[in-house]
């Protein structure tokens, strides 16, 4: 079988669209087929190494997401699709070159062994014959990986005799998958088989619009917070939050200070009431005996009490209650003397 020239591979590489990257593990390691006792090809073969690995040409590093690889394989198995084992990766380029891409076998099962990905391959008779005849020696798996180097899918495995030369070219191919699919994955949108290209594009645009709306709303809130706290126009969220928190005290400390202030205010108010009452008594506007009565009024509405004191007559002269009482008694006696009824009553009683 004729190998594809390296310059042809590189020319085809430049035609690939953007998306998930595709590369061959053989750029990182060469898997020699371990033949059986009679030269037959092995049923189980390692196809992806464990841990982090790099290509011999410096590409990578890659690391296998074994759960993603197994999930993708199971999804294809459910649809009756088995990854192909071909010759010199012709399956990857046959549409561009027009060459016939025959299968050497099919991957029927995947297992993870100590982090390594192993495949059970069902070889066809032709492949078994050429492998036994040592016409093909190495396996070259092809996988898809994302921008972080995470391997998420085993695409195919190829028999090859020139893994270094051919796989460097294939590795540089970076055969990219549908960029819309990758965008939807990054946006966290599940892709269903029923979604066509227009549906995928619409879902992506709606998700982007939602993100933009959220971003605009967040920016509006941030601007309001910056203005309220006096923060700089370009202050980040942490700076604004710290500025807000500096204006707060712990709840327990706030309650302690509030109670102390309330007690202080209550004491000050009581002292002010006593002062006003003392002044009213000293001015003769109220009697000492009525202090408790006026204290309630003064405590409730001091201004009303002060207005009352201003307009009230003097009821106690020189700070004594008896003066007013004596004056009132004399007044009563005068009134009684002028009253004829009282005078007649006193006359009959023999009094004056």
C-alpha cells in the first residue's frame, strides 16, 4: 500500500475548520504490536497512555479524560458505531485524496487499566494475515482534545510503519471539528441529535445574548455601588465590597452601643425634666406638692409644660405654699361677710 506523501498531508491540514483539535498518540509514543505465539495480532491493545504526555515534535501536553472517552465510546456503541482501525490513517484523509480506505479491524470494547486506555480490536482476516507477516508493525491512535489538552474522544486507530514521519504530519493537522459544537459545549448547552445547524446557531446566539444581558445588568449594579461608596470608576467588586464593609460594625457591638446611648439619653432627659420642674417651683408657678403630677406632663411633652408655665399665674409667693392658702382664706372670709345669708346664720348663732 502506498503511503501518503507528507506534503499532501500538510496541504490537507490547512483545509480544516476550527473546533476540537485532533492528533495522533503515536506522535507521543509508538505502540508496537505484541504478536501472539503463532504471530497472530493481539486482541487487546493499548491505545492511549496514562497521565500527561507530549508529542515528539513538542506538541501537547495532553491528558486523558477517561470518563469522557468512555462516555463518547458508549454513545457511539449505542448507535451501532465502532471506531475503525485502518491503514496509515487513510480514513482521515480519503475524502480529500480519493484513496480507498479499507478497515483492518474494528474497536469493540474499551477499558481503563491503571489510567491507560485499552481497546479490544476485532481484526479482519486480511489484517491478521499482513500483521502476522510483519508487514505492519505499529498502532497509531487518533484522538480529539480540547484547548486545554484534555483528550475527550478516541476517533480511530491506524496501522502504520512510519509513525514518526507520518504522525508528525498528522499531528500538525489539528483536524478541527464543528466550532459551533465546541461553542455550545463552552456555553454549557447540551447538543441533541435533533439539532440541525440552524438550531445550534440559534441556541448559541440566545445563550450569548443572555450572557451579554447579565453582563450589562452586573455592570449597572457595579456602577451604582461605586457611586454609593465613592469608589473609583474602575474599582473591582472586591474593592467595592471592602469599602461597603468598612461602614458596618458587628451586630452585638451595635446593640451594646445603642443600649448605652439609650440609657444616656434617658438619664439626660430625666435630668432636664427635674431642672424644668425645679425652675417652675422656684418661680412659684407650681407647688412642690404637685411636682409628681407635672413631672408626667413634662416628661411626655416638655414644650407644652414650658408654655403652661409661661402663662400660669404665680400660686406660691417667695417659695412658700402657705402664702397663697392664707390669701385664699382671707378672700373666702371677705366673701362670707358680704353674703347676707351667711351673716344671718352667724347672727342667729350669736357669732360675728
